[in-house]
C-alpha cells in the first residue's frame, strides 16, 4: 500500500512538471500591455546661457560742480526733478563778472582807437613799424581779455549737461562756492549700463552684440533685456574674470543706479535641437537610455545627451524627431515589453460654487 502511494505521488509531480512551462507561457501571452505615459521627440530652439551677477549704473552720471568761484544767487531746480540738457541749474552772483566784462570792453575800445591812430600815422610815415606792431598786440590782448570775461560771466549760469534726474543738492542760496565744490548729483536714467563679470573660460564665446536678460529684486517677476556693447580688453588677474558692459532700456525709469542684478547671458543659440522631457531619461551606470514606443512595445534605446534646461534635455544621438518616448512608468517595463500609451491628462475645470 505504501509503494502504491509513492508511485501515485511521483506520477502527479511528473504531470505538474510537464505542464508548468506551458502554463507560464500561456500566462505571459495573456498579460495585458502595461500602461505608460509618453511624449514625442520635438525640435526646439535652445539657448546656451552663462549666469552672473552685476551692478546697474546710470548711462550718464555726473556731480555738478562750478568752474569759477562765486555766491549762489539762484537755484533753478527741485530735488528729484527731471531736467533737459541746457536748462539752468544754478546761477552764481554775476555783478563782479559783469563789471569785469564792462572794464574789458572799455579797454578794448581804447586799444581800437589807439590802433586806428597808429594806422593813420603809418600811412603818413609818422610812426615806426614797431609801434604799429605793439599797438596791434595790445588790441589783440584787449579782445582776448574781453572774451575771457565773457566766458567767465557765462559760467555763472551752470546748466544741465544732459537729460536726466537731479539728485539731492549740497548747497543753499547764498552759499559761497569755489571751483570744484559739489553742488548736486545728476543721473541720466533713459537707459542703464550693466557691469558684470564672467569666468575666463567663456572668453572665446563672448562678443559685442550678444543679448542678455537681467533681473532685479525690486521687480522679481520682470526681466530686462539688454545687449553687450563693450568688453574690457584685460582680465582681472586676481579673479580671472572678464568685465562686460551692457546697455538696457529703462522704460518708466524703473531701474536705478546701484541695483544688484542677476544676469543670464546667451552665449549660443541652437536651432532645431531635438529635445525630450527630462523624466524620459533612464541612467544605467555610465550610459543613459530612453524607452521608445515602437509598434506597441518598449524599445530600450541608448542616447547621447547635450544641453540641459529646466524640464528638457537635448538629444544629440539616438532619436529622431517624431519618436515617442516613455515619460512615466519606466520602472514597470523592460526592453520589448508590451505597453499601452495613456492619453494625456486634461485639466478639469473647477466646479462652480453656489452663492
């Protein structure tokens, strides 16, 4: 009886062993395709950028100072006022300079009369050539002195050298100022200069005319476009960096000198670059792959990566435009596995609330 039971158990095991592979194969064939999300390989224009920090400067900036000494008679501006080029800012007391001009005019008239008499005498051979030359020299000196006094009188009116905004004044009416004393600062805000530095490794890729975007903390949501117009010829020996200067339009005078700016400089623009979503990349050791969807199956494809940008990766080799790559579900599939691409999720509108 015992032997009969052993033979029956052995026969049952042989039957199970013989049908196991068939059952497994049938079960594998019956497995449904795995659901995944996929996106097409697209062509985009990518910008190779360098980031830096810089400082904004006024397009034109000057400390207004007198060229002559005098007492401040009139201040023509208000602090913070916009002024046009040539408008008077400060007038110094003119009485002394007007008197000097009148004196030189009288001296000039005297020298002109004396020279005319000498000319009359010379025609009659009653004077020497030396006297005539000396009279001409005195006349020229008187004319030069009158012109000098006229220039000094004109300099009693200090005018705006360019269009800009007046700062806070350093003087009051009645103050006595000397040549070179600070009167008021003036800034031209129609455009701004941006100075910033980049590492020497970018030197060969820098050029006048390259575009950039600057952002400042005062307007965090707004980017200000600009263009490089000058590159410092010498590098900084301590930091090994290149100093660049760009010009930014300043509509509404939003930007002000001294602001800290974050700069994105476009070094290169790549047209028609092949790109895939960043989540499609599958790193395996030192190699990167993507899963292409080919005839309903996942094809594990090695790729060579290029430029990376937020959410996007450039593909240099391995894919063509129009290929579809798996972006979600890579962990559930393998090379050759059947897959079903899910339709893109549409954002449903929020239900209206009853008032």
